[in-house]
C-alpha cells in the first residue's frame, strides 16, 4: 500500500504544471521614450531578456525584432520562439517590443531599434555577453527595422547626458528573415513603408530607408533567408541587399528556398524550410559567435 501511495503522489507531481521561469523585461527609456505621447505600454518600448543556461552561454547576444508590418508585433513565432532557439545555442536573446503605427511613425520605430543596440552594449557585462558580439535579427517589417539599424548606425554620442547614448548602435552582425528592405523598387512592401513613413512620405526619406541603397563597407556581416513563393515580401528584397553587400565586400550569405509562405518564423511547420535554422547556426559558428 505504501508503494502505491508513493506512486500515486509521484503521478500527481508529474502532472502539476511547472512554473515557467520569468523573463526579465527592460524599459529602453525608464524615464520615457523620446516623442512619447503617453505612458501606456504602447508608449514604452521594451526588451524581454531570454538567457541561456549558464553552462551553455557563449557570450553572444542577439536583439530580435519581430515583424508585423509596423502596425503590430508578432511576439510569439517571430519573437519568443527565435529567442528560445538562440538560447539553445547558448546565445542571450533580447526581444524588442517597439512602438508601432498608427500611434507612432518614423522616427520612433528606428529610434527604438537603435536604442536597443546601445542598451544591450552598455549593459553587456551585466548579461554575461561581449559588447563586441551583439547581433540583430529581424523578420519581415522587423527585418526592415534591423537592416535600418545596420545601415544607419553611429559610434555613439560622446556628449550625451545619458551614458547609454554614448555607446555605438552598430550591430556586429545581422540576420534578416524574409525582410522588407527596399522602398524604391517594384518589390516594395508598400504597407510597411506607409505605416512607417506615412501615406505621403518625403522622397528623400523613402530613399534613405531603402536600405539596400545604404550599404557600405562598414555594414555588418549579414545572413539572409527568404522564399521564392513569398507573395508579401518578394525575395528580390533579400537579393538586392545581398548584391549590395557583395559589391562592398561585406561577408554575407543568402538562402532563397523555393517554397514557403510569408511569416514562417523558424519554419518548423514546413518540411521544406525546417533546415534553415541549421544553416543559420552554421553561419554563426563560422562567424565565431558560438565559441
């Protein structure tokens, strides 16, 4: 009878829901974001920190920018899931919840992305990562945000009163997944462009954030993933960015899969795409980010 009681108690224990370890949420601007029009959650951009097991940590951090056409943020399949995948490689992930339209338009979204890199670099040692091993990963419109940060960076503002703003906002590498890139070609995803820049944007601003036109030799090494059958953000966006990187001799890698709809995240629900995270892991390994 005693053994039956023990087994019964063990069975109950096995089916008790385990508490999920709470992730730390950091406010990018504890005192209020620039241009904030309120003090609600929609006005306060954040980073949710996902840390790997200490024994697996490799000292690399990645800021994840979910997509959503600049009018919502896909925090699960393009935020939490990639963060957990990064953790499995020993990488610390920071999922960015940035301000969105119609409440906010440019420059708020770009400011949030730039601030995220500065914030993580300034606090790098607090998270057990190197300030020289900080990447940015964007999906869809989040890929546009990531590529904007990776082509419009500076080395920091030495005279800034906020010490975080003195840190560089240049990512050390970029990962762009079915990313919106171009605002000046037939391949433009016009919905994202209009959400970011408004319905009648200044042509100079359009060109400035057609990010394939902003690539230089200082643009970070980049991994690009897209699909030929993506009807929302054509693969030409990735191809144009890759060609610009190649022109400037920036180390890069491009994978365009034949099949797969837009918004696939890590692609684990599609047998034809499930290999792509492995290709990314190999690229990160060659780049030296998994040591």
